[in-house]
């Protein structure tokens, strides 16, 4: 803080005229109390935000049902806890590295500018160290309480997400989410191998379900934030392609998702519960995709396309489909 001191000059030869005062600014060090500091709870929130908890939830939704299907019933509770904890930490590590590497993009997008690094609540160096710590703990949990194969698959998924998607595809390819989405397809494989110690056809089909599901889910969100992606220079498909053509591709991938989900029925020997959910949910998913295509061909603007309707439904579809995978082996 500063104060103003006024010092009179020496008297001139004519005392009737007062000399102008000399003004000198004295700068005093600011008190410690004047500088706000983040509390420990704010710091925790900032680091948790780097891990993208909602993304982790979605990944765990596809991990746990694979374990139930692999065990043909209830898997060992301790194994479930260890797998979910290790998988969650592994995903948190990859998401943290993504936040560090994409901090320049996040600063330009309304959807992401309030993340911890753009707001300078966490430094890039601290975020990087945090990501490595999460990766080490995740791998250790897998090796000690699960098995090496699941640990290797998790590390492979995280490396793909960081190096292939974040550092290469996202900024350069309009098909970035198609091939970059492969990283998000690993959780069913990880859940299956945690129980069996090996890979089989059912988890590979679950892998394919998530692979085909990812483009409709993500492109619907990209419609909503098309201007954001354009300002950040990220060539998401709705940024570089007209809406009707994007909607056609969304419909194609939706059809592939539904077909693949039905293929799991005979391959994994699931019962009628899963088959019914796959059929009803698949029809509903197709109806939503067709509706988006019709609105796009009608020349409606982005807000009138209602892309978030498809986005939110796709979340529910995947969660209900995989929930049916988990319940089905218990009942049949």
C-alpha cells in the first residue's frame, strides 16, 4: 500500500508567495493479509477438475458390466473395487495430461475456459507431476491386486489418448474423434481381462460398440459448440462439414452401433433382457439420429437442430445397454 507525504520547500525571498509543495509517493510493502490465497478445498477441487470426473464415470460404466459378463454373475468384490479404483486413476491420469497439453485450446473455448489450468489455479508443471503420480499409482494397483494384462491395456489406452489423440489427431484431422475415440473403448477389455486374465470375442464386441457409439455422441456435442471449436482451431467434423452431411454420418455410425450391440447377444450368450434392451434402445437411438438428420436437411440453425437431445440420449443409451449386460448374466 502507499501513502502521500507532503514536504514544504525552503522559503523563497518573497515570503508572501507560498512555494508549491513537493509531493513524494512512499510505497510500503503490501500486508500479507491483502493477498487472497486459495484454501485447501479450492486446491483439491482444482486438481479433481483436471481428472474430468464425468468422463471417468462413463468409462467405469463400461468396465463393470464387462466384469459381470466375464464372471457370468457376481465377480469378486475385492477385484471389482481394485479394478475400478485402478481404472479410474488411470483415466484420471490421461485426462490430466490432456488438460495440460490442451491448455491453449481450453483458454479459447467457453466450455473449457474455467478449467484449473486456464484459470491459473494449477500450473502446467504441477499438472504434469500430478498426472504421472496418478499413472504410477494406477499401475501399481493393477499389478498388485488385479493382473499385468489389465495394467498393460490401461497404459496402452492412456498412451493412445495422450500421444495419438491429444497431441496429433485432435488438432489435425476432421476424423479425430473416430480414431482418437479408440482410447475410450478399452474399459470393457480391461474389465474382462481383470476377471479372466485373457481376451475373448465378447469384450472385443463391447469394444466395437463403444467405438461406433463415440462419433454420434461427440459430433452431437460438437454441433452445440461448433463456434468454440472453430475459434480454437480444432477441426471437429461439424466445423469443417455442412450439417446435413455430418448428420448422415451420425446416422451411419448409429446404425453400426445398434447392429454391433445385437451381435453381442449370440456371441456372449446373453438372455432376453439384454436382447430386449438392445432392440428397444437401438430403435430409439435410430429415431433420434433420423430426427437430427431431418432437422439438418431442413436448413435449421445449430440451436434449432437440438443436437444436445441426441447427445444426452446417447449417454443414457450406453449406460442402460451396459447395465443390461451386467444384470443379464445374474438372471439367466
